[in-house]
C-alpha cells in the first residue's frame, strides 16, 4: 500500500498507542499525514497548536510523516489533501462499533474514501488520551504512556491543571 494515508484524531495528548500506529503506518505508505481534528463539540485539554507541536516533536525523525490540523468535515479535508485512505486504530470491540458508524458515514459522504484499520499493539490496548490526562491530573506517572520526548511537557501541564481544580 503506497501513496498517502491520513490518520485523523484528537491526540489530546498523543499516547504511545497513537505513536505505535504512526510508526507502523509510516512503513506502509509514501506519505502519512497525521491530522489533529478540531471538534467543535469537544473542548480539548491541550490547544490544537500544542497538539500539533507535540506530534511534530515525536515524529521529527520520520521524513514521510507530516503533521497538520483541520476543522470541518473529514472528507472535505481528505479531498483537499488529495488522499483517499483514512487510518484508524482499534483497541477493543467498543472501538469497532464507533469506527464502523463513522466509516459508513464517510462512505455516504464520499464513496471514493476508504477506511483502513490497525489493531493497537496489546501493550497499549488499555491506553487512551483521557486515561493519560486523568492519571497526570492526579500526579501519577505517565512515562510509558506518552512518547518520551514529550513526557515532561505533558506531565507538567497535567499536574498544574490538577492542582488548579
């Protein structure tokens, strides 16, 4: 599978599960675009700009990976980028139900766009951005949950926010 794959998500913050998928997908394509989505129905903990910067730090040694952000419909973004493949990760059966709904919705909006799925590595199957935020807010150790290059940044920000509650 070559060409371009787009991996959309909130990445609030990026976890080692996300990073594992990025590394694996980067080996499958000429160009992987990791797109931080701006969901108007969700208030992110980190700003979109902070998430983009963290992703850039984590992927700086991956020449075929670029980082971007987008608001609006995913299919519009994908068409603007010239892609046709969406990458999504699956941790559990509950993820499949959610992803199936969105894959069908995207197919309805644009039949030329396909979703491809990678199973999360078993050591990250419990991991989500919300789990990282919760543990970090309470002062727990998040190393081994987010890429090493951003552990201190994420830890400091989450700990500060936890103290402000």
